[in-house]
C-alpha cells in the first residue's frame, strides 16, 4: 500500500501550484494458460524476398483474424500496434529493426527508405502502473485532477486509489473551519472518505478524472484554511494455481506451519508471470522423473523460461528404471567356479603320497 498526501488550501493571498508525483508498481514476477518462450514467427512467408517483412514477435501473438502487412511494395503506413499484437504481462513498445532495440521504433515502411527483406523485432515492457496526484490544490475554485496509467496488467490485476480527509472534509484555520467538497462533474457526486478516485484493470488501463472544489460555508474570519487528503494506492496482483498430476509419484515439502513435518503437495499458487524454472520434482518408485508436461500425452514439456499466465495442470513424465536381478549364493558360487582357472595346493604330511 502506498500513500500520497495532498494539501487543500484556501487563502486570500496563496495560490498553490500542482507538482505531479508518481507511484510505480513493484516488479512482479506473469498468452493463454502457459506459452512457451520463443523468438517469434514470421508473417508473410510467401511475400517476395526483395521487400518482405519478417516479424519477430518475441512471445507476442497477433489478434485472431488479423493479418499483418507481408511486404512493402506499396508503402506500409501502419504496422501492427498494441491492439493487434499482445503478450500477457507486457505492454507492446513498438517495432525495431535491430535485436538490441537501439534507435527509434519503426512506424512505417516504404521502398524510399528501405530495401530488401526487413526484419522487425517486437519490444515489450514489463507491467507497470503510474498515478499522478498533485502536491497541493487551491480550494478556492481550483480542480483536483487525478491521472492514472498502467500497462501489461494480467487478467486479475487491479490498481485502486482511495481518498481520506484528515478533517472530515473541512478546511481549518485554528478553531475555525469551513466545509468543502470535491465533486465529480460527470456523475454529480462528491467524494467521501474511502471513495475510489481511480481504478485500473487490464481492460481499463488509462484514467483521468477531475473534481471541482466547492466551498460550502461562508468564511467569517480571515486566515489560511487547510485540510490534508491522503490517497492510498493499492495494487492487487494476479495469482494462478498449478495443479500437479504426478501419475503415481509423490511431491513432499516441509510444512510451513511445522518445520519438522513433511506434507504432500498436489497444488501450489504463484504470482502471474512467475518463471517456471524451480518446479518441484515428484518421486516415483523404480522411475526417474524427466520433467513436467502441459498435456497428458507429454507432447509439450515445460521450458525453464516459460511463465505462468493462468491456472494450469501439469503432468509428470517418467522413465522406468532397469529392474535389478536377484542372484542366489549358489548361482554366484557356480559363476565363480567357471569364471577362471585356479590351482589348489596339496601338502603331504603323511608321506603316503610320495612318488615310488
């Protein structure tokens, strides 16, 4: 939870200015259930090589039914944008003509400034949120403007900004006070303690809202009247479940409530976007664990660079160990008997065997 303090000021001689501040989301570690890491695919493989466009989507996916321009024989004035290409947990940041994303993004293509086949690399920015709240507001006819922006949010991510008045919506100067309000002109309602002034989700990632400041009481005494508003910025991130189908194996871990006790695990929860590189390994008698698969037939294995992007069920894959053969002592002895030649020395202590 992050907080931002704003001063509401009313003064005959004071005119406050707004200084924007920002609040950023902490780095999180989350496409459909789970998508493999890949370099991207090409679009328009049938296009003529002289002016073909090769899109390296870097894990992104074109929208269903959308076909990107495959060549620039005719000038391409609009390349695929954020509505045409998406990647869960990221915001599209443009096309570049180099893997290092140096220089400016490419926004158009034509034979006048390009030649030959062009390779475009999609750049992605990790999810973020930004809230712009002024530092001070002049209560005498000024407006409070809240701006909020987010990118790359997961399905269940939610940024919420609420407000709280220190003086219960009164401007105070010593023992004197004036009631005031911040009213939303669009819906006509005034803010109260706990009111949500901005809300961001995956589908609504941009918000700007203005609130008119109105003094409700007539001042009888001169002075500087102030109130302090506290804005709580809460970020609720998405978590997804991994269900383990161990196929006869067992996953055990230490009990978090009792360190000396082991528990069996069949499901775990992780933050969206978690890299699937440290998944638990089940143990199965007479078998060696090979890895986790996305399907029961194990046609697709989990890669250590894959990210968790929704609830998913993983299936354990094993290789059977070679069975150990049991050998009896008698068999062992016979095997030694025929394994090699050997000599038994004989000693004559009775002289009965001396040659004649």
